[in-house]
C-alpha cells in the first residue's frame, strides 16, 4: 500500500461545489424523469444519507481537470509500473446511518493483478480517494487491512485474525484536500461514521491502458469528447485495445529525478515542472 497526503487546498471548495452541483442535477433527473445532457451520461443515486455518483468525468466542466491531475496520474503510474488509463470516475457523499458494519472488499485479485519488478511491488489497478471534507477519527474515513494488498487470502479467512488484532486496521484520517492512494488488491471499506458531518469523497480509478473501463457509465471514450482534449490526455481517457503497458519501472534506489514520472501542469502532463501546494508522502 502506498498512502500519500497531497494537499490541494485551493481546489477543495471548487471540487466540492462541483459534486454538489452534479448531485442536484442528478436528483432533478430522478424527480422529473427529464434527461439532462449536461451530466455527460453520469448516474446519480441518492437517498437521505447516501449519494453515489458514477461516470462523472464529463458531468462538470472542471471534472476532467481534477481527475487527470498530473500528480494523481504520476502516483498511480508509479504503483502500476506502467502508463495509466482512467477506468473509474465516481463520488460518494454520505453521513451517519447508525450502521456499525464495514463492507470489506477488494477490486483486484492478488494472484493475477499484482507483481514484483526490480524488487518493487506493483498492481495494475489503483485508486485515488480525495477527501473534500476533513476526516477525523469519527468521520468515516476509508479503513484498510495493513499488508493485505500482498496477501492472496480471501477476506473471510482473514476476518478472524482482523477481529483479534484491531491494530491491523488502519483508517484514513486527514485534512480536506488530502489523497489516499492504494492498490485495489488492498482489503478496504468505508469507515464507520459517528459524527453529523457529511462526508464528501471524489474517487478516481486508474488501470494499465489495455484494461477496460471499470465502472458504468463511461462517456470518456466517445470520439466527440476525445477530440476536445489535448493529445496526451486522449490515451489516458480512452485506453488502448491492444497489449501495451508502456512500462515505467524503476529501481528501489533510483532518485526521483531519474524516474520517468515527471509531473506536469494541469492539462499538459508532458510539462516538466509542477509544484503542489504542500506534499508529504508515506510509503508502507
């Protein structure tokens, strides 16, 4: 697991307002039955305490900029060891329901989705979770089982050990604008919400470029949309139907400068300089 804290403080409010706007338009579609082309194919399923928005890459004019941020893509490619394509764009907005159950799951099988290269662990499916509200200990930040991203053991077999050793469970506790990056072979789930704070999360999935889009709906591969993007973002959205990963491996002792993961400016990932507001990286 690679957990990274990257503070995009200046963008948090804009991202949060964009998600609230998508939620409002999606609710209007449900209530009126009138389609809203401005949602770009996104689906919104909302209850009083839980909203799930899928395929939101084209649901707001700035969303594509947020999900293709060069720092997010660069970190995902580092974990995968190859060029990335977007395979999931969604959001969860939720609040306390009274449930004390964690829905543990993983989206990538260890045996077929992970490998080692040059003594470093890689997974071909990676998530970035951006919290747009502060996540304290009781605010339901994502929880995960330490080390499970490397264990080819089903969750139901691990559960007795997890119950006996709660120190194996780690929770995403971080200020708004932080990012939780992890391999999808990691066993994880939504933490238990004990406060009255509404929890806002933007979720991006990245996979190697020959893998299919993970979630539905997917409007990012439509030609009418791709032609509006800079050329270097088209492959990131559309992927590639043939066997090509564009390997990006490094040695354990390589410096950042020697790695082919140069960060770029927004909408121009080939640029060589990008400095986020503040950065801390923890590798576990």
